[in-house]
C-alpha cells in the first residue's frame, strides 16, 4: 500500500541538541550518527580528530576560538525512523541562532556535564525550550569521570530549571568506579564491564529490584547503593507521565558517557519511544497547518553563506511543515509573492551533502539561494497564501560603527554586509540622516565573526568603532518627530527602514518617556 504523507511524517523525529559549551554535545551527536551508520568514525563532526569534514571558512574561526558558531543539520536513519538532529552553537553570544533553530524542532536534548551541573548557558537555552513547550530530554554526561552526586544533580536541575525530572536510569558509581547504569525504564542493569559479569551487557532485574544470580557486580557496595537510591526514587520521586513529557513539564533524565559511548544507545531507544513526531504549525492569521496536509509549506529558520568556500554558495535552511517536497516543484515565497522553483536542494549528512529526493514535515532541506530568501520567510504550494508566525529576534545590546577600510572596495563591503545581515549573523542599522552603518549584536563574538568573515569571504577589511552598550527601542513611523533625537539618544533606522532610538542608558530612556508620555517604545525579544 502506498504510504500517505501522514504515514511518512510519523517516521520523523526532529530535535535540537543544546548544552553549555564543552558539556559533550558534539561527542554525543557523533555517537548518534554512528548508530545510524551516517558516519563511520567518531570525530568526524567537528573534524578536529580526523580532519575529514569539509572545512569551510567559518569553521576556521570555530577552530581558532574552540567554539561552535553555527548550527548544523544532520540526518540519520535509525530503527525505521528518520531522525533529524539540529546542532546549536553553545556560546551565549550566538543564542539568537539557537533560538531560531529551536523554532524548527519538535523536541530538544539537553546535555549536562556531571561535574558541572546546570551551567548558565544551559539555563538560558532551556528557558527558550520551555517557552515553546516542547519535550526536553536530559542526558547527564561524563560519568566516566568523577562528578557530582546524581541526587544532587537532579535536585539542582529541578530547582534551577523549575522542571520536574524523572530519572530513566541511575548511575552505579562514577569515574574509575563507574560500574554501569541501573536502567529503571527497561528493568535491567547495563554494565560497563560485561567481561567481569559473565560477558553480559545487560542483566535483568527481578521483582525485588535486584539482579538475579551471583555476579561480580552484586558483591559491590556501589551496586547496593544504587539499588537503594532507585528504591527511594520510586517511593519519593516524581511519577512517570508521558503526557507531562509531551508538554515539556517533566524531563526524562539519562546518565551516561558520550565519550565511551556508554548509555547513549539506551538513551536513543527511549528517546524515540517518547519524542513526538512533527507537530502542526500556526500561521500569523491563526490557522493551524497540519503536517499531513497535501500542499508543501515551510519556513526559513537559518541562512548560511559560504558553507563551502570552493563554491561560494548560500543555503537557506527550511523546516518543512506540511506536504511533500519533490525536486523541481514550484512554491511561492510569501513575503515577495514570487514563484520559486525548488530545483537545487540539499540534505545534510554528517560528512557529505546529498540532493534531496523526497522530504516531508519535520525534515530540513537546504535551498541554494541567490538572495531571494530571508530568515522567517514562508514558502508554500497552492493558491492560499500562508505566513507562519514570525521568528523571534533579540534586541541587540552592543553596537559598533562600521566603515570599509578601503574605499575602492565599497562593493564587496556592501555585498558582504547585506548577506551576513540576511543570514541573521548580526543586525544592521543606519543613522537616520547620514546613513552611517551601525551593527547591533547580542554578544561581542558576533562582531568578531562578522569582521573575520567579511575579510575572509568578501575580501573586505573594515574599521570597527565600538559604541558600547545601548538600549534599542522602536517607535511607530507616524509618531516620529526627528526633533525627538537628542545627545542622549541616536535616531537610526533598521534594515526595514523602521525608526529606532539607541538610548545611552536607562536614565536617557526614562527621560524620553517622561517627555513624550504618549509615545510607545517597543523592544524586540
Ligand atoms: P560541546 O560540543 O558540548 O562543546 O562538547 P564536546 O563534545 O566537544 O566535548 C567537550 C570535551 O569533553 C571534549 O574534550 C570531549 O572529548 C569531552 N567529552 C565529551 N563527552 C565526554 C565523556 O562522556 N567523558 C569524558 N571524560 N569526556 C567527554 P576536549 O579534550 O576538549 O576535546 P577533544 O580534542 O578531545 O575533542
């Protein structure tokens, strides 16, 4: 029987993986890709170890700084499912990019370092997931090292993130004494040293919660302690609730070690049991677009220029929300009402790209773009215009004046700025009358990446003059009187020519509000 679109959608799981830098996001992603056979060797994702991954300009800066700047998309087949993994930059200066990526997924996996617990960036990213109400799965990593007590970590997770936690498994020891996990969900014990226990990877647990039989591990006090902890959790801990997981109110917690691959398989198997298939999406007019709808629709959540420096390409990442993609099909870009043929598309594997043959809701496709698409654009098939809800933008806090060093190279300067701004790498403002260029960012590193990329990808060196932090507030065009501009605020326009004031500080803004009580000032997110 022919599969319907809705049947195909059910085989999709699309998640983002979030963490504070260095918690092990990349390592766990590699393990997941290994299971699906998408890569053959760990170390291919960052290309640090094997050097096989096609390096591009922007990866150069990631390497130098040891940070992940961009989010990438990977796809892996596992157990009859197609899993789409969206990596996100860990560094807080790129949280806007992460935020947009989280809009394109149906669930999130949060990786926590067992030695460090909840770190600032985890907290921030987690908040975004909570706002979207998507299920969050927690993986507490690095159990092969000595870390904090598991109970302590769970308490912190619940208190700091204000979410209920349900341990799906419980570690038996840590560091050198890490014996394995007591797998509450699967009723078994998973061993780090099967060779010492009759060669079994798993030992079943009986009704009393103990391992049947005489094995090396049953003599260990670590095992007894874990068993007692689990008993206590069962009595005093949260109830397991699939509904609460689906609403993002309860996070299932898994322990393991991504580096040694321990516990990752167990995590993945449980994840696919509970992670949702692609959900419906809301349009600006309040319509709900079901993933099984015949006509294709989707939105651009990310644009990446120059992923491959040899080709100087620009790719718009589209999350498909309904319908089925077929090569060569026509769609309309809602913002411009222009028709577009989806001829050149790409899907992302860990170490290669392939042409997309078919894709449905939940899948991410890359469209080679020559400048027709922007972040937040909706594309749709059929006669009914469609615009999905706007993607959130952060209010920038740091500003820089920018001018080209070489006036002879103005053209590449303008081209570079325009493309990087459309990518959402940075925000662009112009002073209202003199049209000087001002860049706005959430974090300092965005400026550095901007400067680096402009030089390396567009051959344009720039002069950057810091303006420090400012408070950006928008004002309705019809309310604007240019005389409102003073020495304490700078009147600018954003890239859509909307007027915006950059206030020196809170005091300057309050002074303005007192003087013009009828004027409504607005911020972005
Ligand atoms: P990130 O993407 O979240 O930033 O983290 P990444 O996976 O790059 O991991 C950060 C560091 O932590 C890496 O070491 C990695 O090998 C290590 N790591 C990840 N998972 C585990 C684990 O389960 N146990 C232990 N002991 N270490 C783990 P590095 O030395 O900084 O980098 P590398 O040069 O080894 O890649």
